[in-house]
């Protein structure tokens, strides 16, 4: 972390690049709602809230474990064997092997949008809804962290399958930033019960706004986000354990 901040102009450039990515993604949502008043049953204010909550969760997960995408490099070069020699969990070593501070820019953009979007929505606040609002970004982060770990675990078999798994990690993040109601039923079920992207923002927002959910994804599922995070983590840890046992080294 100290080395990243040592070259200040380079660090600021990377940080601004991360901010630009967040702004461009939000600009896409803004352009869509500049042409339609309602999309998937949500207006612009509600859609901005969905975008903000989803991006807070994903950007925090990307900051903490996004670099596990480098596992294929360790597998090809045999450097994962060094992790195996140490009396520490391999996953913990991989997660703490790097921290990309430039990703803080995207976190900041998401937090600013969340701060602006909340007052724009007519929410009948209760203690339960306040708790849900606080819990949603945390559980969303846990969901995306679990997806990153699942994607890394698959690499023990695929080795060069990063692009395939990105369809579920980064693809899930993209899907989570929009109302799930805009997708066809099969896609909605995929991004709710297989890749639980809808649990990270859309379903909790339905609860906050007291809106009914579309077919297959009723509003009450918004209260089940912690269960979705627990399910993803159970699959992630089992997959990681199986993948690590499958690994036999590079043979060199």
C-alpha cells in the first residue's frame, strides 16, 4: 500500500481512472432514464439507489479480493506452491497478497450516488428498513466476495478460464446494477438463484420502496440477502477446498 502511494501522480491518475469507470457506468443508467420515465417498474431515483447499493458492494469486494483473478498466473508459474509451504490458509494468503488502492475511486463514486439517491426516494422509514439499508451493502460485499472465490476455485480445473468466470463475477455485478424485472424470466432466475445478483440491491430496494416484485422474485426475498450471502460462501468454501485438493502442482 505504501509503494502504491509513493508515486503520487501515478497513484492519483489510477484513482481518477477508477472514478471515471464508476461515472461512465452511472452515465449509462442516466442516459437510459433520459429517454424513459420508468424501467422495470422503477423510476430514475429508485434505479439510482439500486445502482449505488450494488456498486458499493461490488467495489468493496473488488477492492478486497478482486486480485484473486491472478490465481491462473500462480497456477501456470507454479508460485502457488510457495503458498502451500507456509503454515497459513492458502486463500487467506492469496487475498492478502495485494491491495489495489486505486479501486477506492469506484467505492467513492458509489457512496456519493447512494448519498444523493436516498433522499430522492419516498421511503417510509422503520427500524427494520434502517437495519436493512445498513446490512445490504455489507451482505452485497459478502455475496460478491463469495463469487470471486468461486471463480478462483474453478481455475484449478480450467487454469485459463478467467474470461468464462468473469461472465458470472463482473457479469453479475453489471446485472445487479439494473432492476431484475427488465430481464426475461430465465435470466431473472439465473441472476437471483444461481448468481444471486438481485439480492445485492434490487430486492432490498423493493422492500425499502414497498413495491411488489416481478414473477419469480417476490419482494419478501429482499429480507433474505444474508441467507443468499451465506449460501454463496458455503459453495465458495467447498469449491475452494475441492479445487485445492485437486491441485497437484506444475510438475516442474
